[in-house]
C-alpha cells in the first residue's frame, strides 16, 4: 500500500468499504482479523485496527469483542402493534427467529413490576430472561415477568419448552399451555438508553451504542395482565414500525 499523502488506515478502509459495496463481503460475514489485514495490506496491526474502527464509525461493520468485525446487516423493520409476535414478525421478513432462555426464577415484585402486572408489591412474580435472535444475530434481550399465582405452572412450562424446543422457545406457546389462548398489548413505552454490561454482552454490541427499550403490559381477553416485559433492542439493527 502506497503512502501518497492519504493516511494508510484511510486507504485501507476505502478498499474494504468498496469490497463491501461490491459484495465481496456480504452482510453478516466476518471481515478478516486485524493481523490478517495487516499482512494483506503491508501495514502494522494498529493501522489495521484503526481502519476497522473507521468502518464501524461509517456504519459498515460492527466489532464484537473477542469475535471480530462483521459486515452490518440490513436494519430490520420490526412491526409493533396490539398483537405483535416475535416469531411471526421475523418470519414475515424472511428471517429465521430463535429464542434462548437465559435465566428463570421467582422473585418479589417491585413497584414497576407490580404495577405492570396488577399485583401487590412483594407478591411473587416469575421472571424469564430471553435472548431473541434473527438469523443467529442477537436482536433483543428481555426481562419478562408473569404473575405466578395467576399463572400456576408457568415456570415448569418454560423449563420444559427450553428442553424440548431449544432455540425455538415461544412465549405465545408457553402462555397457551397455562390457559392464555390470546393476549394483546394494553400499554407500550419506548425509550433510548445505554445498555447494561449484561445487555451489551448478550446483544454482542459496543457498550457505547444505545439500546431501544420497549416496556409493555400484555393482557388476556378479559383485560387482566398476564405479562409485563422490558425488552432491549440493539438500535443499529432495528427500526420500529407502528401499526395503527
């Protein structure tokens, strides 16, 4: 690579950007590591890292700590409405949905959870933390609360679903097994904030990038709350389309 007055890292970045534009590196594919790029372009590792950082600043790649740099995928137009379902949303966009149960347990409801579920503060709620993916890429990480006394057996249903369905776990199917055949949103609030360390780690995103947090209360056909959830989406991977 020639030093003709333009910074070497910038020349390198432009070459890689052109390759991404021309389809040499397809969305979701992994860019060679900084050491490999340094060898290819005849530069030092620091220069290669700066070129990759520049590509990330330009929105062409995302850098995942410990995994490398990946070409960014198209932003997912995630539909939001009274009966939004994660799986149906992604299948309709020709994406493969998957869900993983990260943790499951019972805890006393704090004020926010109690208000969302319509139960007294301190009453037991079941918390299921779920990681949602589209084509294997983390898209959402959510804390889902259920009224334990109102939905007896909900913990066992989630545990069984995780064992049987592995990565195809469905909240809709789990609720159906405890007698909730239909539910819809009663309340939804969206806000932008910085991710926690756990959220950034599970979503495989830079800690300085914001998340879009969606807080919802879902009710059954009688208007009784059956779920309160706070779910974070990586802001660079999704846009919300509101169905009116």
